[in-house]
């Protein structure tokens, strides 16, 4: 039992550090960095539910992010509804979309499913680029409202954004933990491991795949709404692109797919690297930062096929007698 | 083992937070410049970078004291005690959210006194929001979306005219052409890339066309990264408008032209919105095939006929970058000088002082390489003395063709058909 | 808000269909390369577009530095891309054979980004165009204009495809490739070195890109990001045709070309890619293994 309580102690320590972080680092950039880590960590966890646990590789998750961002923003701009409610509405719309695309797509296996999700993502992108009521390619600029929790806009300091994002991450972790330990998670893992076997056990695989996708969609959508309130500007290129879907997938995989902490660690490593390479090398105009980024993704994927957590597990195995 | 991973992540984060951002003397006045340095529009960003580096050289040294440019005669800025200007460049990769975070980073971590940028109108929009929230000056030399100066911002200044001014000029040119040549235009077609730039510009073109009594017979948005524009050109051919109004970046401008040639689409007149159609890479790629394409512009090399300064500065730029000035890099160059001049008159690096100085800006026409009457801002931060010109490609070179008093050559109309040109 | 449809005559439509077929042949060859690699070892090469970009640049530099016309440098492109394909296999892919699907996607995706920005670093983001190659101009036949580069390109793509098909189905080495893709273990037992086969597969897949790229450089502009749009279409083409069926991918490529051009003309140019993807989804929902897929 010594190992487990050690883990708890570390968790608490990390929690405390993260809680007081904004008090130590008062400039916007360090806070922004962690807000991005929290955001991508949450989305990685969301992706993990369908991709890691249920084993359905979605490369079109950006559609949920964008749906969340646009739904809450449009409700704010056209109806004056608070983003907190808009967020929930966005989540509901995303679940609806998950239903519509889920049922036909779940008939497809492996590569076909993945490419179908890419196709759906691109269709969504084209539609958003041409939908004038929703801003089309020009995008939507959120109105600058008086600061406050209800409006979810803060102008003088990033700290509230930080704590909200941190809160979302904690919720995502708890949900994932819950899924991991529950019957739901058990079904998901069964579907991933052996689809036909699961069916023969009487599991309605279609329905559970949908549950996984719906949950994943909901969480991703919430993050999208947060993003809109944080950046105060959204357009199709920043909320629906293929590269975002790939990054979500990467974040989850890097840290260890199908685990509770994997995506969080993936985000904690990947985001600083991309920021670091861009700051150090990006200004030159030669794209050096992206060369390094691509190279790192390659190396990490090749040499760590089971994610960083897998690597850690291997260390652990070597240590114990 | 989570320890190891947590440790790794912490190191990663610390590395980023401590990354040295600038290497310049502490007394330098730092300006943050945000442009696209990677991605498909990176060439524009690079050009602008060269333009600004040239401007820095002129301001910070006395090498070029003979040029009639602000601050050329002195070394550095005389008013804040001879301080030199240093620039911190950042890359927004064409993404508005990156523009936003880079703006924030530069203003807070890099201690810049003002921001300059960003070329792409959508990135300028978000980056300037940051500056406005933080009450720091934001200077925009070349983004043309009109709404940028219609947000009620107090810290945003733009030296370039915007799309409405440009489009009005294009239509004025058409009217003048009708008068001079007895031509009669009835129908127009608009074809545009589908992001903020294309949509805004085409919207204005359509509104102005309606006002002028022209009928819009084709309205064709296209994806900038399209692998082919054949269907689009087919529709244009079928519509057969009197004048084509394209709004493109360089890559689609090239594809549009080549496809038109392949499909024998012969519009009698083409009136473009700068950017792609006046980009050096466009003309390098298509050469004389571009003959006849007219475009609104803020710069043309033949302005040197009236203003030798233009040629002198262009030669210096060419030495540095291997290319001539384009409308974009010329405006970046001018914009930087306006900002530097304001900081100089402010006599300090306090934001409010710089802002006051910017409001009082009044730069005369002879100190500009662009064909403007000067630089003076109205209460929305917009330069009201910016005058566009219309250039036309002839024999592979661009010539000013409108206004007629500045023109060095006559406007070719109608554009010769492809079959006649072989 | 699409005006101008009243002037669409039958020969404009015919022209569009023909242009669509021509472009489709090129999509088809790109797709075939992808399909070959997938068929052999079930890896989707997400760096396919970037390798196409390298082919186009090879053709460009042969022209710019040594004044070799793209038509003449085509064999050179093919060989260089073949070598690149083999190199990619040995350096990157070999270690991925036992990895998860996910890791393979991400590794090849990372490779794609690496190559794209390396190209930008070395050759700048500028657009390059080959001026006045041997293949230029257009032919008009009764009001229908066909660009000569596009016409020759599609003919060459068809020829390449036929040669490839013959190679795989009628030669010893081709049989070995087929055997390896069907059952790696059994092929090993028969003395076929699967690593050599995989490397060969990658080489040939890349060589297809070499041909397609060299042909496209006659009429398309060349820059580091050019591969992306083509690769998206290639993935859809392979999935539409059915993973594992090379002729399927080829025909699917042509179908996509026609769908793109015709919907662009008749419905709305802004949505033409959406229609391509919609058609793909419709087919695949009805027939999950694609039109000619193996399973």
C-alpha cells in the first residue's frame, strides 16, 4: 500500500502547486501556457474516451470543438444568453451530431472509420466557411462585455480563466477515472479489445460506441465554448481544422492511450514543446520550429508506441525484482 | 513513476518560461512585429521583415542620411536620447489565436512599447484586441478590412487605406475609362478566395457595383487551397461579364490565370484587389501572361518617375532581399517609419505619450514611397490621406495607369484575347 | 447566390467532365501509390502529400538548375522518389510494423510536417512555376479546350497504372509482393524476405508519386504546402475504391475528379470538396468496404 499513498501525496502536492501557480506567476504568458495545457489535456482526455478506451480512432474531433465554440457564441451574440448555458447547449448539439454521424460510421472498421471522420470534419469545415449567418470565413468576434463570472469574460487578468480551465481538467480527469473503473469502461475496453467477442457476450456494441462518442463529444464541446470566451474570436480555420483533430489524437497518444493520466501528460509535454520551438525558432521565418516539432512527433511515436506511460511502466517492471 | 513524468513536464514548462526572447541592449526601444513567417503566406511576412530591417538600418545609423525619410539623418531616435530601435519578430502562422497569444507575450514578456502587424486582417483583428485591452499602441501598415477601424478602438492606428477606399478607386477608374474611351460596362463578375480578405473585399465590390448600376452576373467564392479552379473559370466564362473582379492571394492568382489561359477565358477587363495579383511571385510565375490585369495598389516602381526616392529605397531593398518592393512590403516600410516617428515625437516610451504622438502624426507626401498625400489619422485611427492607384501589367512589368495624372502609361482595354496573343 | 447557370451549355458541361477525368487520372495515380503501401502492410502514409511535393520540387530543381525539361526528368523523378520511399521505409516505417494504428498515423503525420517545413526552410515558401515547358498550351477540338500538360499527364498516369498492374499480377516479383500482402508469415516461409518486399512496396508507391509529381509540375505551382490538398483526396480515393484494391483506387480517383469538377460547375464551386466527401460517405455507408474493397 506504500506505493498508492505515495501517489496520493504527489497528487496533492501537484494540486497545491497548480492552485498557487497564478499567484507566483502573475504575467499573462505563463498562465496562458498552463491554460492551454489544461485545455488540451481535457480534450485529450475526451478523445481518449472514444479513441483510447473504446478503440475507435476519430480524426474528426474538431467538429465537436467547433460546434461548442460556435453554439455558445451564437447564443451569446444573437440571444444574449450566458456562455455557461450556451456551453451546455453546445454540448447537447454535439451529442446530437455524435448521434447522426455515429450510427452510420460505427458500421465501419479501423481505417474506414478514421477516414470517414476526416471526411465529416472536412464537410463541416466547408459548410462553416460558407455559412454567412454564422460568420462564414470571416469568423465571429465576441462582444467585449463587462467582466464577470456570468459573462465568462475577464479583461484585466487571466487568473479566473486559469481556475476555470483547471476546474474543467479536474472534471475531465474525474470522469475518465469514473469511466475507467465502471462497467461502462469495461464495455468500452471489451469493444476495443475484441469487437466480435464483445458482441457474442451480448453487449450492444453500437449503443456503447455511441455512449463513448457522446461523452467524448460533450467534453470536447465544452472546451470549445471555453476557448471562444477566452480568445474572443472564432473562425472556421481555428476551430474546425483537420490539424486540430490530429493534435487531440496526438496529445492522448503521446502520454499513453487508454489511461487516466496519459492525455494530461501528453498535453503537459507537447504544448510547451510547440510553444518553445515557436518562440525560439519561429520568428526567423524559416519554419524551423515546425521542423523540430514534426521531428519530435515522429521520434516519440516511433520509439514510444505505447505512450510515455507505457515507457514508465517498463521502467517500473525493470525496477521490481 | 508519475514522478518522472511530472518532473519531465515541469522541466518542459520551465524551459518555455525562461526562454530568452531578445538579445539587445537594455536602453533600446523595442517594437514587437507580428507577421506570418511560416505557412502559405510566409513570403509576404518575409518581405515585410526585410522591409523593416531596412527601415531599422536607416533609422539607427547615418548611412543613408541623404534619403528624405524621417529619422534618416540621425543615429537612432534623437528624442529619447539617441536610443536605437530594436525589433522583436514573432510568427503568427496565419492563425488568429496565435496572433493573440504572441501579441500578449510580446507586450508582457518582451517589454515592447508598441506592436506592428499583422498583414492578415483576421490576425490583426485579434492581436489588436490584446493591445486595446492592455492599453498599448497597435500599428497596422497593411491589413485592409474596413471593420478594423470601426471597432471604436482607441489604441489602433492604420496607415493603409482600406478595402472601401480601394474599391471606390477601382470603380472610379472604370468610370473614368468609360468617359475616356467611350466604353460601356454593364456587367461584372466577382471571384474571390473564401477567407476574411476575399469575402470582405467582394462584399464591398458588390455593393458598389449595385450603386453604380452594374449587374453582378457571377459571384464565385473558391477555396484558396483548391487543387483546381476549372469549374470556377467555366462559370465565369459562361457568365461572360464585362469586367472581372478577382480577390486572390498569390497562389490562387497564378492558378486562376493559368486556368483562364487553358480554357480560353477572355474577360475584356480585369480589376484585381492587389495582394496576389501584384505579388512578385505571381509575376515571376506567369510573366507576360498577366498583361492586361489591372489592380488597385499602393505602390508601383514607376512612381520613381515623379519621386526619385522610390527608386533609391527600392534599390536598397532589392540588395537586401533580392526582390522589388511590392504593395505590401512598401506599406510595411512606410508604416514602420510612421510608428518610429511617433515614438520620437513622444520623447518617451510611455504608451499614452506614444498614442498622443500618433494622433498628431502629419507626415508629408515627399517622405513616403507610397503615392499618398501624406499620413494623418482621423478619430478612428484611420489614415485619411491614403490614395490608391491602379496599376496594370504590361510586358511583364507594372505601370501606374490611374489616376491619369500620375499614369506613366495608358490603360490597355480591352485585354487581348489569348488566341490573339500567341 | 450562384448566378450564371443560365448560360451553361452542354459543351461547357462536357468540357468540365473531360477536365474532371483528366485531373482524376492524376488523383488516381497518387491514390494508387497510397493503396499499394496500405495493401502491403496496412499502414496509411500520412506523409503521402509531402512526398508528392518532393517529387514536384525534384522536377522543378532539375529544370531550374540544369535546364532539364520536366518531361525528360520524369524518369529521374521516379528513381529519386523510389529511393526516398525505400529510405523512409528503412528509417521510419520498419520500427512501426508492430505498433498500434494510432502510432503509425502519428509517426507518418510527423514525417509529413517535418518534410513540409524542411522544404520551406531549404527552398523558401515561395511559389515556383516552371515556365514554358515542352508540354504547354492547349488543344481545341470543336470548342472543347484541353490543356496539353493535363492531357499528357493523364495519359502517362494511365500508362503507369497499367504497367504497375501488369507488374504486380504478371511478374515473379509482383507475385511475391501479393503473397506478402496476403500473408506475411506464409510468404516468409516460402523464402520471400518480407522486409525487402515492404521496402519495394514503399519504393514503388513513392515512384508513382514521382511520376505524378513530375507531370503536375508542368501545369501546377510548386511550394512546400502543395501536397496537403492532394493527399486528402488520395485518402478518400483509396477508401472509396476499397483499401487493398489498386484498380479500385484508380477508378475512384477518376470518379472523384469528375464529381469535384461537375458539382463545382453545376452546384456551387465553394462546396465542391464537400460533395466529394459526401459521395464518399454515401458509398461507404452503403458498402463499408468501399466499392471494390477486400473486406
